[in-house]
C-alpha cells in the first residue's frame, strides 16, 4: 500500500520493488546470467528538500531516525540499516552528484531477511529520490551500478549487480534476463495465468553473510586456476562445462563443486529463457528443480527448511516449478503456480511446513512489477 505521508511535509514519494530470482543464483558476481522479476512489494522514500547539506532519515519500519552530514570527509558504515541509504549518497557524491540535503523517510513492504532484496529496494528508492531532489536526470543503469557499489564498498556485502538492476529496470508482467557483464538484457513475458508465490521459511541462519563472501572467494580461486590453463578467462562465465571436465581434476573438491554450479547454472538460465519464450513451463520448471539441487549439493547454500519448502511445493498440482531464491541459508522459495491452484498450494505448503518444522511460514502471492518510479 502506498504510504500516506502527510502533506505538505513531503513533496515527492518514490518507490522501488523487491525481487525474486526465477533462475540464475550466485551467477551475477561471476559475470554470468540471471533471470529475476520485480515483485509488487515496495520500499518507499518520501522526500522534502532542505537548505543545508544534511540528510535526516527516519525509518517507519524501525521507528528511529538517523542524521547524516553530506559534507563529512570520510564517512564510514555503522552496521545499521541506514548504511544502505547513506552509502548510496556517498557513492553518488563520489562520482560528482552534489546532493541537496533532505528529510528522507523510508517505509518498506519488502520483508527483511526473506531473500527478496529489501536492501536493494532501499538503495534504489533512496538513490532515485536523492537524485531527483537535487534536479539530476536518472540514468537507471548508472543508478543500479552505484547502488551495488554502495553495498559492496560501504556496507561491505559483496553482492552482484542483479538486485539493484532489476529494481531499477523491471517492467510489469515480465522477467528480465540479464548479462551481468555487459548489462545487456531481454524482457521475457510471464504467462498471465501464473502467479509468483513466495514462501518465506521465516528462518535466516547466521552464517549466511559470511558464507556468501566465502563462496565468492572460492569462485575467484577457480578463476585463478583456469586462467593459468586457458586464454581470456576473467570470470567463471568464461569457463565451459567441457573446460571443467577437461581440467577440473586440478581443483580441490570444494572449489570444483562451486565452479560446477556456476557453469551449469549459466547454461540453465540460457535454456530457461528459450523455454519461457516458447511457453514451455514444463521444461522451465525442470530447470528450476535442477537449479535447486545444484544450489543444495554443489554450492551448499540451501538448508533443511528451504529443502522442505521445495519438496512440499513439488507435491502440489498446478506448480510449474519451485526453487530457493536469494543468497540461501534460509529466506524464501519462489514457486510458479497456476492462478486457480494458488489457494490449494498455500494450504498444503503452510500446513506441511508447520508440521515438519514447527514454524508458521509467510506465503506471499505476487505479480511481476515495474521498476523504480516517482508516484
């Protein structure tokens, strides 16, 4: 629901969506391919200009406020939700956007810790608002890149470009196949009789953030190895399955498995795009299942709760595909479900999950939404 910020306190309101990733997990930071879709859950940024260079940033979700001085010479992250907003301001300033001060209130419908990219939604909504408040044109690709940089360099999370890119560039009713190296993308229509159903496990295991960075380091080790054997290897995106079969014996077992996931996942994304263009949801769902197994067994970022969710979904008629989405170690699954089967799906999955885990899940029925905008 659009927030009813009081007027005339706030002149402008902006929103940016969260996202699910249909297929292509942990490939973005390997220069690979991904297929996210924005969802109709949003972060809102309501802004009023100030005459100084201060940002006053209240969060309605956290019921607290933060002040940030745009003139400070060496701003540092504080390990706080406000880092996502302040980091974007810092990166915009560093590339030459001299921002005007503002009162910037944040409110979000995107569940935090559910693997739906609440952080990118905050970054993009804030960045869009800060640029427009300072009378700068919005280049959506540049904004996505700077928001990613804020998360990498200011917040300290080494995420890829996918989350910020889809939040900036999505179009309603579509998924977006993105080449994370060139940033070229294709929009792929989603069937009108299918809903994006998100099942939040309601768990987030603490090792998630540290293990994410560990996976990146393991992929980088694989790249260094293949670069000694093959020309023009800049990322795992440049390594084929044939290369892995030929030279993989020289890798330790863990790095080999990480490389195998990324290499095969890139191939799955390409095949999934073709399946979606042909409206072959049976094959698309098979690829989603293969992706989940690879994330579970080769990349080792799933967990018992996610696996239970996926297994339950597979037992329901009318489910085209199910897999974990996001970084892993908890969070959510994404399910492509025939619209008329959604009520049955919700009942079966919620009951089965609670019986298996003792946890009541959150099930969100979403549509593919458009990217960031002023409202």
